[in-house]
C-alpha cells in the first residue's frame, strides 16, 4: 500500500455515524466503510437502519444498526454502552443526526426550539463527551466530525421560511467544534466540522422543491450537492490524511458562502 493510500485507510477502526440510515449520514457511512471502517449506524427507526445495513452489506461493507433517540441526554450513554459492548472501542464519531423546523421567529413554537436544540446541540455534546470519556481519552486518540451547515455560518434569506432554531443550533455546533478541538487537541483528539450547503434530502425536501432554482443560481458551481459530494471531505477529516487538521469548519456548498 502506498503512503497516501495508507493515510486514507480505516481498516480496523470503528466509526459511529449518527443519523446514518439515510441522506448525508448514509453517504458519509458509505465512504468510511469503503475505506475499511466497521460502522455503527445510529438512527431512531429500526426498519430504516436494517435497510441501510443491508444495503451496505451488499457493497461488502461491515455495518451494524443501533437504534437510539439522541434527543434524550440518556440516549448517548446507552448508545456508547451498546457500541463498546459490541466492538470494544470507538475510533471515529460522526455527529450527523439533526432536525429542523420552519416558522417565523416571532411565532416560533417553544416545543420546536427545544426539540431542535435537544438533538442538534445538547444531544450532540452529550454523546461526544461520553465517547471521549469512555473511549478516546483512555485510548489516547480519537476523531470527531460534526455535520454542521452553512446555516450556522449566516442567516437565512428573508424570502424563505424562518429557521431560527436550526441556524442557531448549527452556529452552536460550529463553535463547539472549535472549543472542543482546542481543549482536546493536547490529548490527541481531533474535532472538525463539515458545513454542507444545499443537498436534497428528506429533511430539506420542501425547501429544495420550492427554491431549487434560486439555490442553484446562487451557487457558483451551478448545482445542488450530490450523492457523493460529502464523501471525500468526510474521509479526509476522519482519516489520518487529515491528521494535522483540527478545529476547522469546511463548507461543502458549491461556493454558495463565497458569494452570499
């Protein structure tokens, strides 16, 4: 194996991918699995997990499903228990699980705010802290890749439905990434984030359907994110190829944030 191929190789490593049964999480899981990682896929719906695991197995990728509700602080601890019991350790954590809710800021439902922050921020931190305490710190190494969003880098356009809680939560993920990278860097734990732009998915389907033409016009590369566009960036940050990268937010947005 060449030096470069060895840097990307994840053979023997265990990667937890939350929200891994579909969409961007499944895309990232496929990338890590193709490069040798054993996958612990996490989602709320067991049927979707089973389908994702079967699809990955058909491609020769080792994946196992772990149903969990990460919007509950206790869900992270139970998940870590289950993964460590199965595999003995965790080497990579991909924090992809997330939710959104559209409403004007002046009428934003309190229950929607709580739901989004419980999953996107509190649940993410609780799981990350638990993985670090139980596996990364004892092992003396670990990698976290948070899936943020360009919504965490700016406001939303005023002609679109308000997503104040989503924007605020992803902004929190952005700075949580930097803070954890600074705190854990001396202990050999890297923490980075990907900030996707406009990707068609179940969560974004209504917005993309209504505004796709405007989204494409506002993207220098002239297209929405595709089914492989997050794979390379995720593999870089999760593997030894990114060994000297920490605390960074990589926008994967076709150039949207450089012009708007």
